[in-house]
């Protein structure tokens, strides 16, 4: 629970104040739609974002908390613009990835892990900065998605994994207005200064990007 300073009398919440001001600014000739106001509120600096214990940003994910030593509390996208998704491969099993992300001595974790059967765990809120890219600027600007498996085992990248991950990425791109292209959806290997090679040569980028576009358009992935 977040604590706020109490004051005398009834206080008007910042959210209500800002939304009311936004509506008034439009003038009598137009009315902002409810979803547009919600979108604006989400990106207003200084407004407390929802932090419900166990809540997820993606409805098909299950919450499994990472150690707080492996991420930094933030207020994205108000304080840092989110304009990238970074694709990782765990170099291990789903369970081992969860275990190390819960280890405070590990020093790294991603926002999500996708398993071979399409199951998704969210371990860090998208609001917060996960230590996953090995580059501070890229950490602050991105959402990290791990995929359980090994870079030299193409059989680990299953149809279910590709489809589930594509839907997840499409949702992230829609939330933050991220272009669905290879400049904004990248592999860990493409992060400057990293010594990682994932997702590796067996990750099918053409297939993955096609699936992300299909998911974003609401069509059935093929």
C-alpha cells in the first residue's frame, strides 16, 4: 500500500484534477472519449500508477515476483519512454529462469518469461526498469521477454511459444505506441555493449514479426 500525506478537508485527487482539466481544455465543441482520457492519464508525469499486489500488465500472464534486487522501481512511461521490446533466450529451463530471477544475488531479470507450451510468467511490472539488457539506457527504454530454451536447440522454439510471445509483444507495442519493426523489436545480441548472442540464429525473426503484426491486427496467427 502506498502512503500519501494527509491534509485538511477533502482533497481532489491528481487524476481527477488532470482529467478534468484535459476535458475542459478541449472546449465545448468536443468531448474526449473515456478510453482516450485513460490513455492520457497513464502517461501524465507524477500520477501514481496502479500497484496492486499480484497484478499483471498482460491478462494471459501469471504473476511470479522477481527479487527486488533485480529491478528498479520506476513510473514508466512517465519518467522513461518505452520504445523497445528485447527478445531473450534463457539458456536453461523455465523453472531455472524463474529461480535465478528470484535470486537477489543474480543481478538480472526480465519482465516476462515464455515457456514452450505458451505459458507466460510476468515477474516485473512494465512500470519498472528490469535489469535484463546489460545496458542502462536500453533497460530504461524497453520491456524484456525471455524464452525458455537454448539458442542451439531450434526445437525449443515451439509454435505455442512463438504465438504466445507474439501476442504479448503486440500488446506491449499497442500500449506504448511502439512501431512493429526490427528497429524496435530486437534481440539481446543487438544491444550495444552486450556479450550475449541470444536469441541466436535459430530464432525465426521473419516468422515472429509476421505473427506480431497478425496479433496486432487481430487476425489469427499462422
